[in-house]
C-alpha cells in the first residue's frame, strides 16, 4: 500500500477528526517547522483559519501521519473545506533533527494582521497537541490563544 506523509498542525491534529477523514491514518511522530509561525488568516467566517507563515524565531509543532494514498483525496477535500490548500515547501523536522517531506496545508488567503482563532479549530488543535504529546510549551501557547485579550 502506498502512503503519503502528512503534517497536521490545525484541527486534523485531533485524533477523532483525522480518523473521520482518514480511517487508516497512522500517527508516526511529532515534528516541527522551524522558522515558521502559526497565524490565523481572513476567512469567510468571522474567525481566522489556522495557517503557516515563514517567520524567523518561531516554530510550529504538529504530528506527522502516514495516510494511505487512497484516503488522501478525502483529506484534501476536508482541508480545503476549512479554507486551506496543499502547499508548504519546507520540510518537517522530527525531534532527532531528521527532515521529512510532508503534505501540508496553508490558508488560501494571505495573512494580513492578526485574526481571532476559531474556537472549534483551537479546541481540536489543543486536543490533538495533548493527545500526541506535543511539547508542553506549545500546548500552553495554544491554550493561551483562547484567552488572549488581543483576540477578545
């Protein structure tokens, strides 16, 4: 069976959400994109869509999953349904420093200022980050986003 590596950092980091879209997805390891910032960009909704932005001094953590190739179209549809499209050129870096080519999705719209993260997105991101044991500082940062007075 052919598979694709997928880097999840947004709502599909949630084990229930990724399982609903790709029932045979298999979590492999945690990884990060160095020199990358998590942003929330304009969307048709009132809340921002999670995305990635190249930015020195920041890191975005997530999980790398092995997705059977026949389940990739459903994942693409689900990500596009949330306002993201395939297209991040950087390689995910695991905890040992190895680099991996992964399918990764970013918002269709360009970032222009800070936008309030959607609570559904944020709750799924936090649930997944805790479930897959992403770094405690990353989890705390996600939790703080929901309480940040800048977004109130």
